[in-house]
């Protein structure tokens, strides 16, 4: 509730747990929120690490989910870059 850095740490811990071996649909939702927080907090190294963790988890069972997450990350980053460019011009 307002602590975005703490939420990002918690989601990172969930994604990087060793006991998680099988992909579930709920992890896609977690990953989308994780990406939102990474872009918002400009923590791209953690975003990259989260993508690696998610790729390892979902690659065999749900490659389409990995595609959804990566497209979301790219779209979010592009919209953020466009907003920054228009702000710099103005």
C-alpha cells in the first residue's frame, strides 16, 4: 500500500524461489505487475533478472505467456520513452 520498492522486493522473492518449478497462470499476472513496478521505479536490472526467472519457469510449459510478458515490457518501455521525449521537447 504505497510502498512500491517493498512490493517489488516481495514479487522478486516470489519469482526467484527455488521451489517453484511449474508454471501457473497466476505467475503471468504477478510478472505483469512486476514489470510495471520495474519500469515505474526505473529498476531495469531487476526487470531483466525477473524476465530470466520467468523464462526458466514458463519456457517449456507456456511460451505464449512469456511472449505476452515481453510484449508488455516493450510496450511499457516505449510509451515511457515517448512520454519522456515529448516532455524534453516541450
